[in-house]
C-alpha cells in the first residue's frame, strides 16, 4: 500500500473536514486538529475472506497477587461494583491468582486472613467468596500453588480446598511463580530448569493423586522463554496451558510513555517463540501476568491515557500472535500497594473505578470479536497500527494512532457489500490524562455501566473514510 506524505495546509483542512463528515463527527473538531498537527493519509484494505483464526471468547483476563484473596470483601459477589467492572470486560474471562506473594502464602481452613507480601494467609471463607465472585462474573480461574517456600502436603491441601470451592470454574493450577527467578528471589541458592522440572513433577503427581482430573499450566516463566520451550517438550502431553510473563521493562529512569507506545522488539521475538512452541505441541499459550512496567508501574505513565492506547494495541498484538489469552495485573502488588497500572482503580477504602487502562481493555473487548482477518496498510512514519476481525454482526477495524504529533485520514477499502459503518472512539484530553478518558464519548460508570455511542460513517464505492486524531483510537464497525 502507498502512504502519502505531508500535504499543504488547505489539504489538511479539507481532508480533515471530509473525514469528520464521513464519520459523523463535527467537521470543525477535525479541522482544528488538522490546523494544529500535520495529517497523513493512510489506506487500509480489509479482506474478510482471508481468515487468520479466532480470538478465544475468554481471551480477556485479570491477574491478582494471592494476597488479594486475603483482602476481605474484594473478590466477592457482594462487591457488586467490582464485579460489575470485571463483567463489563467480558461475559467470559480468566482470573489468575498467583504472583510473588503466592510463593510465600499459606492456607488454613479457619485461619485469620492476612494480606502481607511475605506472610499471606488465606482461608476457606476467602475461597468461598472467590467462588461466588467467579459465578457472578462468569469467569474462570488459574490458581498458583506455593513452590517457593511451601511444602508439597500444604500445596495438596490448598489445591483440594480451591478445587472444592470453585468447581468447574477452575481452569488450571500453576506450580510456583516465576521459577526462573528463584535464585534472584532467594527461594533457592541455585536452581536449574532440570531442578524445577523434577519439583514440578513431584508436586503435580501429589495433586493429581488427590484431584485426578485437574488441569495444569506452566512453567509461568518471568523471562526465560527457553524454559517454556523445554517445558512443553517435557510436559506438553499433560498441559492445559503454556504460561509466560511480560513487562515492557523494570524499574529504571527510562520508563516513559514514548517508550511504552513504541514497539518492543523483545516482545515480538518472545511471542514468535511462544506461538511456535504452542503450534508444535498443540498446547495453547497465555501471557498470564503482564502490564506496562514491573514493580507496580510508573506513576504518570502507567496510570494515564497513554496506557489505555498501549493496552489496546498490546492486546491486539497478543491476539494476532496467536495467544490464547492475557491476564493484566491489577490491584495490590507484591510490595503491598495498589499498582499504578491497575485497570481497576482501588483506594483501599471500598471505592473502585475504571482507570485509564481499563478503557483500552474495554475497547479491545468491543472491537475484537470473532475471527481475525487480513488487513494491509502502510503507516509510513506515523506510529499507527490497525487490526481487523469479523463476526456475525460484521467487520470491525481497530485503528490505534499512538502518534502524539500526527493525525491520520484513513481510507478503508472494503472487500464486502457493506453500505454503512459505525465509529466508536477512544479519546482523552491528552496522553498524560488520568481522568477524562472516554470510549464512545462516555465514561464507564462506577458499577460498570457504560453507555458509549458510535458515530455514523458512510461507505461509498467500497471506501469508508475516518479521521483518527493523534493520540486516539477508533473502532470502525462495517455493518453487514
């Protein structure tokens, strides 16, 4: 495809106004944007007949430290606000309970619940609340067992209790959290993959003796993709999921919005290897712990609109690399504070809200359903990506303009008979906005209700024109 270069000022205004009219938004808004920023025309071609595979209906997920289970009333059906926010992200999804605290935690049926980084205690009441929460949301569960500092007998007792509490909602157990970092975390003086595999197999056999039909996932690696490849070769015959973690990077001064919004070469390489391991073994893979920057994120980046655009694009990247799903970390972290990157804001006094990243996840849920299909384009120097899907309701195109300085006039060439389209916009006052984020012009209400509205766009002679301002995203739904 051809990407057109800079136009003169009159062309900026004319094309911006035309794009806005075609998409049903006020022409003056687009013209004002064009007057302030350069605009580039980008041609997209959608081929709904070239199918790339389905997006799993439970692709969406959230991840929690196990210490969250010891927080009274948090993951409980009685917490209707929180349950409503989770349910808004999808009728089906996966909650993963684990994290660093899981390798320091313990279970006792009648213990007093304690939420602490290295001394979490969970009890039967907490598991019962979790089970009711899963029923209320319709989501499933991955549960991490303590391999770092626990005993095998304790792990079996905990597995029994979890399985008894949640029943069919249990998708799989993981054994150990980030075992490739056990030396770094102080769990073992030295530790190899071979040692991990031997321990994993002992624990698995003991749990399987108590729960013959339970599923397992692993190896839950932090960064050692080689462990995942070896693990699937050794255990792929008895695995429900391959699991891996990902953060853009750790705690350092380079954690900026600009870095977050540009491609990460190491992510693409890791996902290519995960997809190959999954394809060769037939075991689906899930990025089961992930978010922007590790250690709770970076305030002023991870909790802003930049993170919403990153999350939307990141989820698309995972889906288009064949991932079975993702678990975005949220809530209290291993350092005992609420992470800046949490999709669901929590003041620890019973008040919850949709944080900026939540809107990116919601945009993915609204725009990426059914099967992935081919889309071709050349964005030139604009930091813009596009993805397309098709389901029974029609074809959707997600356009993410992560470029802070350039608007985009998009011409979508459609190989179908669509005669009209709807445009749903993800927007905020600026990339660093912590409030004022909207999807379809509406905020998510406290209880998870959302009443976003889409704009009307025309499809003329197989072309749909949409203006996508800098630092925004649009979901274009071509109606069948």
